[in-house]
């Protein structure tokens, strides 16, 4: 295996607040190679966004403590000075955000904002930069790009704004694009267009893509590898097909069982995960998911499970032996009860 | 289908576009809802789906009479709601309640939860002040899965899912017959979303509620609704029983919407997708004839010349010149 494009090792981010220290990201490791795509899924407060922001130094402040390493093309993003990090931002790694309206400046023309992004990293003459901006708008599928350069963000629809944001992110040909909930604010039809666009760009430009989302459907369509986060940590990482066909972690099971589906039998009650995520200020002893987990044993409330790698290179953090978990999923996937699955997990059936 | 409890006929809402500051003159109108008709049976759940700006929320707000329709009729339980005012309107609102999308902005942050849930009782002068109301509020809190002891807490002390439970408790406080849920779970995490959906289904069973369920998430709508109306630019494109709509969409727009939903089954993602191009045209200036013809893969000359009417084929009713065959 070649050296990964970005290798995140044991990244932790905590915020000092009035209520205490919030451990938003708690020892997360992952890596991505050129042209690959990684999905990071999790619920609100799982640390998926903070992790992404931290890579670009966007969480730096007097109240934030960051530890760990993030090696990008031979240098560490965590310990890098602000000036060198600014050179990486946009050029090495670009990021797009959830809300395309608040990410664009309402007073400036879209074209000028893209030109600014181009000129931030190179001494490109305005004329050349403008032509390049038009090319970029064409690349992301905005019709009549030359005329659209002079439009203001409010003249664009939500989907077009997100396309413009992507165009801006691509302006310096980044090797890695971090997309944080890029389609959450958009309609499904437009979402489908944007996901298709991101996938096409990744293939054509050999750009690595990290897609951060709460939507398992989005992950299923765009990511090759998926990391599932819970309470600031990765609890499972699997290739996308395996994540959906043989999920390893009880939290992933819960997520998959709680979403209504577009096909298959209907009318069965949904199976929500009871309770809610723990406080990130006082992390419970043992496994953070134990309180909501139907399979938790006494040991789960005492011992913090490590993220262990299986023979086929997947990772999961659960104290229940791997074989027993794998034996329990098929019945759950078919809509079986947790009580039956528990017997399999405990080895009494 | 049993006798409909809610009948909506030719409902229209135009928001005027004005120019000028002092002498405002009308230069056009956003045709948010432009002639919508449907029936809802007692105890049924009707889903309203469509893209942003298709008029689904405006329709909901007119049904609750939060805004007045430009024209058209809303008949609830044999009574015409569209023109009523004052006491009659207040009385009607006891029967029709609403749950909103954002559990953060729909609860007054300065009021205690007990007082928020009690408010409908207070407005309608139900139960005597003090213990009786407090007891009723605590029953309601218990019913929606909140700890009744948290009566004196403020909204910020609750999580998003719990806040939405507060919103539901407030909506059922008067024992309404029609509940309008406008994107009730779209602000919630998936694991919490399922809790609220199950709660709504339980309440419907217990109270015999009729529900109008608005959502942009087609899989959530499939799970919740008996029938689904698909709206496009202020009009109904197709209305059909749940099974028919999802297995045999008749309107090309329904087909395109379904194809766009990302599937949490990676095996299916290899399918060739009929991607809908472009954006929804402006409702201030909608396309003539069939409003969908500018984005439709099947459109031909007639689609830009003549407006299609809603026509029944099997169980589905669709407004299309070239309906898809099952």
C-alpha cells in the first residue's frame, strides 16, 4: 500500500466551556488515499464535523485543545503554523459546508468570490482567473457560466449555490475535498445531482473525498469506506458494502434498523435506539454506547472497548466477541427481535 | 373509503409581489398553491410530498387557518372553514392542531414546559385553573414519553427529540381530530426520528387521529402514510394509495423523485438513475400547460400546449398526458 494522502492519528479535540471540558473528538484515527472516498457518519454531537474543521485549523482558539497528528503529504496539519496551514487550505485540502447560502458572501458577485479563491494561492492575472472561474462553473454544471459569473448568490437557487461552492473549492485543484453535509439543505432531486457531481469529479480529477453526513443513504451512494462515529469516537469502520450487509457494531445495527426503507415490507413499527447519546463532558465509564445497547454486559459498563482490526481489515470497538456479533446480525436484518439476537450474542442459542 | 372528514376543493393561495414603498402596486403573484383538491378519510394519514416551494407547507398552514386562502374551500366535518372568523374559528381550531418542523423555534424559550403544554387549555378555557390542568398536562407529558416531573423545566433543558415530544403534547392537549404535522422529524437524528414516528402512530391508533403528514423524506412518508399526494409548483401531480405510488408511480415527476432518493442499500446504487435536471421553476412565473414539462423526460408537444387534468387510473390519480404504465 502506498503512503496515504492524509493519515489522521489519534486526533482529539476538546473545548473548554463554562460547563466543563467537552471532548468533542476523542482519539480518532483514519486515513485516505488519492482518489478514494471515505464517509464519516454519525448523529449530532458525534464529533464528525469538529474532526473535519480541525484538520483545516478552523477550530483553533484559546479554548480549544487539539492533540494527535494529521499527516498530509509529509507534514502535520495539527502542529503546522497558521501561515503554512493557510497555504494548504484551498490548495491541498478544500472544504464545502452544509449551508451554501451562508457560505457565500451575499454582497459579492459569485464570479468575484471564485476569482478571489484562485488568486489567494497564485499570482493569476484577473483575466485568466475569470476565464478559469467560468470553466469551473461549467465543470460543476451551471448553464451559461460566463454570464453567471456576474450574478449574486441570491440569484442562485440552493442547488446552484452548492455547485458554486464546489466550483470554488475546486479552483486550486485540491488533492482532498472535505464535504460536510453537502446536501442536507437540498431537495432530493438536487441532492442526487450534487452527489453525482461529486462522484464524477472524484473520478475525473483523482481527488480524494471525505463526505461527512448523518444520512446513511448518502454514504451508501458516495463512499467506498465508511467510519461510523459515536460520542467522539469511531465505533466501526468498514467498506460500504460490508457496512450495510454485515455491520459489526450494535450502534450500526441500531442505525440501520431505525431508518424507514423505500422498498420491502411496510407497516412494521420502526425500531428506534432508546435514550440518547451521553454527555461529552462526563463520558461514562466503559463503553459510551452501553447505556443504549441491548446487548451490553456488566463488563461493557466498566471497560472501554478498543477499536480492534479484524482479519479482513475492518475495525470495530465492542467487547462482545466478533464471531458472536456476526452471528447475531442476519436475524436482526430480517426484522428479528433484539431478545432473540441477545441469545445469540450471549451464546445461549 | 369511508366518508371523508376533510374535503379540500380548489384551494388557492397567491402571495402578491409588490413594487414601490408608499404606493404599493401589485406587479405579480407567487402562486404558492394553485388549485389543490383532495379528501381525507377519518383516521387516515395523508402524506404531502414535493420539493421546496411546491406549496406543501402553505397548504398545511391554510388547513390550520394560520393563513387565509385566496380562494377555494376547506370543509372539515361538514363545516366550511374557509370563511369563518372569531368564535367559530376558535372552535374549529380545537379540532385541528399542528406540529411544527423546528422543535427549537416552535417552543417559547422563556416559558416552562408545563405552561407551554397548558396554553391551549388556557386559551380555550378548559378545566379549572390549577390542579386539574396541571394533572392533565402531566398526563399528556406521560403520554408522549416525557417525565411528568419535568413540568417546571425550560425547553433548553431538553434534547431535540424531547422538544418535539413537547410539541406533540401541546398539539394533542385539546383532543383534536385532525393533526397537521409539518416536517415533524426532519430536524432530528435518525435514531430519534424513529421514536417520534412511532409516537405519532401510537397516538393515531389511540385517539383515532386523522393526520396530514408533510415531509420531504420519501421513505419516512412511505412508512407513515396511507395515501400520498405529490405536489409540484402549487398543484397536485399525483395522489395515490401508498403501495401504488411507490411500486407503480404514474406521474413522471413521482418517478423522478423516487429515483433521486439515495438508497441505504449499496447494491442498488449501481442502477442507472433518471436524474432530474435543473431546478424547480419559479412559482411566480410557472411554465404554461403542464408545469412539469420543462424538466420531464417524456414531454412532447401536447405537454406545453394543454394542461393535463387529474385523471383516475386504477387506484392512482395523476395529472399527466403520458402517464407511466405499471
